[in-house]
């Protein structure tokens, strides 16, 4: 089982819709959870960090964490074509001092 | 401006020719890390450093060396590069290992 799993996509949504991105992780002791956005050939850019169960909202983005289910999600409201990118889920803490990345979900927002 | 810088941004070299990729951060972060990114494999950690003079192996350390003599700098050294080290490399830093990491712009390395 991979340590951090994401559906590779592509996830295609129409402009203005809600995009829902999901991530599961295997280390039950993980403490820190992050979502990054990466445009092709560019470096990952931090979008959200979440440390406790529940929802965290920042503008059009909402991160949701459920530690019991070992599940993290990212909702993007009012999706724009400029949101088209690969979204990386990253998990830290637990048994290691390493940030473990999923392989990313490619999001395509159709105008 | 708070940032992580890497140099060079692009590098084409030949097998066996030693090279160094520099990484510097101006945020006084304790934790620094190197990743490589390959299609289908995602981001994989090469080495990380918890603080000055404290480094440890990540998931794919073979063929790489690092040092952390100053808090702001964390160079990546390829003593004898091989074609399988052709990749996109990112340096990142964070306050500590538990916090969000900020990435440099990347170095695209080609070894022929």
C-alpha cells in the first residue's frame, strides 16, 4: 500500500463548478497535512495546511481532514481555468520526519 | 522577499562530471530538503537536514551527497552523475519538519 494515495485523474470539471480532490494516507500517526498546486514544469506551491480534524477554509479552497478514516480532501469552489494544474497531497509526522507526497491529481477546468 | 533559490536552473552535463546544485533560503528555516521529480513517480525525497550539521537520507539517496555548514545553504552534490539522475530537482525549506515546506524554482538536470 502506498503511503499517500491520490487518484491520478484527470479530473475534469466545468468552469464555476466545485472540484473535489481526495487523498488517503497509511500512517495513522501522521500529524500535518498539506495541499500543493503544481503547474507543469513549475515548483509546488502551498495552498492549504491542516493539522486537526474538520474543515479549514481559505477563500475558494476548503481542506477537510478525517484522521479516523485517514482521509484528506480539498474542495475548490467556483473553479476557474487557471486552477487547472496537478494537486499534490502531502503528509508529515508519524513514524518519520519526512514529508510524503502523493503522485498528484491532474485537474482540468473546462471554460 | 522570503524565498528559496536554486542554481543553476538548467544544467546539461556528461556522465561522471561532478556537479553541485546550490540551494539557499532567507527565512531562517531549520529544516531543508532535496527532492527529485520524475514522471509517474512523483516527488521523492533525496536527503534532508534538521539543522546545521544534521543531515539524513531520504528515500532515494544513492548517488547524492549533501552538506549543511550554514543554516541558509544546503547544496546537493552529484560526485559522478549518471543518466538515471536526469530529473527535475527541487529544494525546499520549512521552519521545522512539522510545518509547511516552501519550494525553490527547480533545477532541470540532464546527464548524457
